């Protein structure tokens, strides 16, 4: 049998290939082992964001505390966006994943796609916040849309009247730090509290623009000042609200809800 010469060119290539295979196996194995932990952390981060926008997240809350508060206070439901009614949530439902599947999603007509997302899931997952008496205190709705550089993911909290905003948070975005990235600034987000989503005709009415917060043309109950030096990101926020609270988003659901047609 010929002796293996690791110092030869062929031997060097063989060693490199073997090492690459071993490293690949280690990396693949580590990824598989870590995936459940990563999914658990992803779910925990989502719960934190929901509790934060609902003003239910204590400072420095541990992961266990977050889970306990979420389990006690939050009821998760699904909404059929076209019908505007509650629907059965499929096991393990995730709207972003569902939007990538032609069977569970639908394309958005260009004239309605104000958020620039092109396609959305047929269902959306929402979160009902209950008080100690079991009565609805607020509902948390997911929103997302394109900014300048990224898709901006957030949650809004809506009062039981289905109209008044109680809070907003953006938890995942890739906008320019110090400019568009200021959508995560609590001071800017505080503008949304108390604003009305709809006008007297039931149409989406939030306006994000320069000086909009005190502009009587828009109505002070609808106006949000845009971010300084971040026009395109601000336009993205405007498009996100126009879409998700319009007829192709949560508009039909909230319309039914305000009329008391949903229990």
C-alpha cells in the first residue's frame, strides 16, 4: 500500500478537504442544536415588543417575567384580513413566513401597495390585552413596510374603541442611524399616543409629514411630525399606516370591531 504523503500537493488538498468536511459537520450540527434556542429567543423578543407597546413591560424584566406577564395578559388571535373577521390560527403560524407561500398569501395590487411589500399573508396575528376582569383594554396589531434601506417591522397598540392609538414601537429596521433609525426613538414614537387612526368617514387618516402634528388641515388628532433629515423613511412610515389601516389591511377588521360586530 502506498504511503500517504501529507506534504505532497495531493496530500495537502486531501487534508484541506477533510478539514472542510469536519468543520461543515460541526457548523451544521451546532446550527441544528442551537435552532430551538434561537427560536425561543426570537419568540421572547417578540413578546417583549408586544408588552412594550402595550406599556406592560417592567424595567429590566427577566425572560421568565416576560413569559408570565404575556401568558396572563395577552390573548393571541388571528384575523382574516379580507373578511375582517377572526379566524382559526394554524399551528405555528407566522405571517412573514406565510407571506412567502403562494397558498397562504396574496399579491397586493400596485395601486393599493402603499407599504411597498408586494405580497401579504391572508391572515394576520393580533394580540388582545385583557384586564383583571377579562375585559379588553387594548389590542396590539403588527405593521411593516419599506423605508429607505429596509423593511421596518413594528407593532401598534389600539384602544378598545378600535381607533385611538395607545402606542407604537419599531423592533426591527435597518434605516440610517441618527436619521431614519430614529423611528425607534421613544420621544418620536410618543407623538402617536392619543392620535386617531380614522377620519369621520372611516378612512385611514394618520399623516406623517413636516409640521403635521400641529397642522389644522390634517387635523391635530391625525398628524405626526416627520423625522428630520429622513424624508424617505418618514414616507415609509406614512405608507405603512396608509396600507395597514386601509381596505387591504386591518381596515375591514377594525370597521367591524368599531361597530360591535366582533366578540
